[in-house]
C-alpha cells in the first residue's frame, strides 16, 4: 500500500508512536503504519468495522484501537447500534486481543482515556435507553470494572494521586 493510496475521507484516527518515527492510522477498516521519514506504509490489520480511536501503550510494543459501526444496522432481525470493540494488538505477532465489546454502544459517543502507565483504559460510553456508563478495563485483558451507571459523565481523565 502506498501513502498516496490512503483515503483522506476514511481516516478517522491517528496516533504517533512514542518515538515519533511511526504514525498509526485508522483508514476506514485498515490499521496502517506510516513510517515518517520514508512515508512508506504497512497494513497492520484489517478490522471488521471502521477504526475510530488508536493509542500506543507505553511499552511501545502494543497498540489499542477501537472499532465500530458508524450507523445502526439491522441483521437477522436484530439492530446493532455500534458493535463497539476495543482491541490490543502486539507489534511482534500482530494478533489482536479483544478487550471489550458491546453491541449497544454508539461508537461515535465513546470517550477512551489511557492512564499514563498503560495498564488501564477508562471510557465513558452512551448506551441507548440507559444513558452514560463509566467503565475501566485492564489493557492486559484481566477484566472490566464498571465505575458508574446511568449518570451524566463526559470525558474521563487520569490524574496522579499521592505522587503515584
């Protein structure tokens, strides 16, 4: 894939690598790396749905990304609002691990925030008919903790507590 073949209208997310040498791009359903100095591109992964958010873990060897539907779809009599999924992908084997999935969350209303050590991801998600939901999940795949339900929340933000 060439840098010139990227579709600017399909790019929904961008994230620089911690070393600044690579740009991860969500080009529609494709997770692509652009090597900054050469502008060469590499297709890393093809998702089932559009990629809306990307972030690098501090270890520089893993990425998190969010996929989902931009519109509702009805399949086999069921309505899928967002088919929201968060994945972690290793940059050594390029095998994604699904960390979280929810078919009712509208992917356009999700607000992920990665903590500074990369161990947890917080998100506020609007679920139709239920309101906002605050969730924290382990980026290592160790589980999900729901902080709050049916409230008025906006953007999650991590901050140091007692110099930790």
